[in-house]
C-alpha cells in the first residue's frame, strides 16, 4: 500500500489521496480519533478531506500509522436492511445484464457492503462491495422524483435515498428505514465504514 | 414574546447563524451566513455573541414591524450600523447595495428552533427553518446586558480580487488555463445562490475533462465542470462531488465571495 499524498485545499484544508476506499476509511477513522483540531474529516471514494487546524506533519504521520496497521478496523456497525425488491427499474436492469429479475435480487442481496462515503444529500451513503456483475450506468434521463427509501444502483455503488429527491440511479427496491432524521443523534443511520446487508422481503 | 412581524419578506430572506460544521461526513452541508464577518459585526453592535441568529437578506431586504423597542443593526458589504427601533415602527431594509446580502441583527437574537445545533436555513437540503414569508411573526430573545455598543463601523476589507490558493486539482488546468484563471475578469452570472456562484468568462483550458471519483468539498472551492465554466461554492454546497476543484478562496476572503451579486465582475489573485 503506497503512502498518502497530501494536496492543499485552501488555507484550512488538506486532501489526502489514497489507493482505495479501504485505505481512505482507515485514515479517516484515525484522523477523527487522533487530531482534535480538525472540524471535519470527510472520506471520499479514495481520498480524505481534513478541515480545521491542519498540520501537514501530523496528518501524514497519522495517515502512515493507519496504513501500517494491518489488522486495524475501528468498530464498524453492521446493519441488516429489509428490502422489498419491487423497484421500477428491476426488469430493465435484468434485461441490460441478461439475467432474470430473481437473479439480480439474489446477487444484490448476497454481499456485505461497506459505506464508502456520504454525499449528495444528508444521510445519502455510497455503498461499495457489490457484485461487479451488477454494474449498470445511471439513467440517461434522471427522474424528477425518487421516493424516500428507494434502494438503487449505479456504476460500482449501491445506495438508499434518504428522502424523496431527483435522482438518476436505477431503482431495485425499497426499505421502510429512516436513513436520516435531524432529531436523532447521530442524524444519519449509516456512517463511513459501516457494513450493510440487504435482506429480501 | 412575539416581537417582529414580517410585512414583506423580500425575494429571499433566511435565518442564519454560524451553520453546522462537523457533519460533512454525514452529507450535511456547513450552511451558515455566507458573509460571516458581517454577521459578527452586526451582532457585535447590538451586544450579541458573534454567531447569534440574524436575518440574511438577499438583494432586497424585508420590511419588518416591531411590536416592542429593539436595538437593531444592519450589516453588509460596506460595514454595519445600529439604531433603536421603537414599538410600532416599521423597518424597511431596502436594497442590499453594494454587495448582495444584508444581515438584520437584533439585540437578543431571533428565537428560532435549531436543527442539528443551528438555526441556519440550508437551501440545498432544506434543513433548518423555511425562508421568511409575508405575515410571519417571530420572537426576540432577552436583550444582552452590554449596552455600551458602537454605533457604526466601516468594513475593514475592501472589495478587490479574491485570493485563490491553488489545489487540490490545479493539475487539471493547462498553463494557459491557469493564466486565464488569474488574468481574466469573471462576471457573476444569474445562477448565483447560497449553494454556489457560476462565473461567466473565457473557457478554462483543461488537461482532461472526465470527473473524479467523489471527494470532499469546502466552502470557497472553485470547481471546473467539463464545460470549463467555473463554479465558486458557497456555504450550502454539497459535501462531496466529482468536478475537479482547481483552487480555493482564502478563508479571509470568503465574506467578499458571499457578497457577489449577479452582474458583478470579480478577479482572482494568487
């Protein structure tokens, strides 16, 4: 695993560039635990953004420690999420992949996913670790309204829409779970590094 | 106590404080006053803490009827001034010029229900109270003890080129693109809000135009989408994105960025 590369993000931020999401999650967890002067620690697909009192040496040292620990693993919370696989795009996804709908469901529900990072909307988690055979492009024409709780896929990611919003991902099913609730602490159900399994209803 | 009645809300008036820092990893934007210096100046004049909840008016301010005496400050791009508004009087904030935004601060602050620790309205996600509507009535908190406040002062930072620190993705611009970035005047387009400000000018020449895997974003980031037309992100920006960020406005100059209005011409310096 190669060392983190440090890039400037204005006078109060630094971006650590890493090999993959696994490394990004390990480094993000370490920075959050060890550098209290940071206001925000934001993992991306293979980066970590640190904002606050940024000290280049401390950032690189903490990142190197995180990468060196082979058996790291902060306490990740695991979720089993029940999904009704009746999504509007299920048949089309099956057709695109040359599978039948039951196979798509079985293959989507088989792996344990990792929350790679959040973005797009509060509580919107990008999940990695899915079956590479299920990769489909986003819709050419995004929907104006995707219902809250929709379970969807695009590229290497799976996601669950925390609330109804416009969206271009392909809808496989839905869950009743509330992914984001401003009255709850923490407000987002899923945090970077958490594990997710989908259980078909 | 219900103390302030909104006679006319103006085109866009929201409640703002210092926002919701620290939740970006959960997809929650920072939000908060886009000219935090003006917010602090106005609050200081009426004896409030710098981050007390105030109204952020956009382009044209609201008309407010006060039901009790209140020490009020208006703070914007040029400075801040305070005055006493008597019970029954109407405060007409009027046009926000120069700049785009004026803060209406009252001694004691507006009493608004916080969401995730902040009373700021986030226009990207809808978190926080809704924008002001005609007919709304709001309460004011107890006035602070500090009565010996200044009456007015002038902004210390003159408008001028914004200091832009290159990175993290300045390698996405060619040498000519970098040259254009720092030498061209940029006109603020009508697509300018609390999420970001689109800048019109020459196309920035890029080394490649594909998106990056999503990475974290900060306020003041200058994104260059495939069109080559830059977008300056403000406080309600999404927390992650894939358009390359070629530079970030220095935090000292963010208040100036927050005062850009459509039609303004802005430039960048190193």
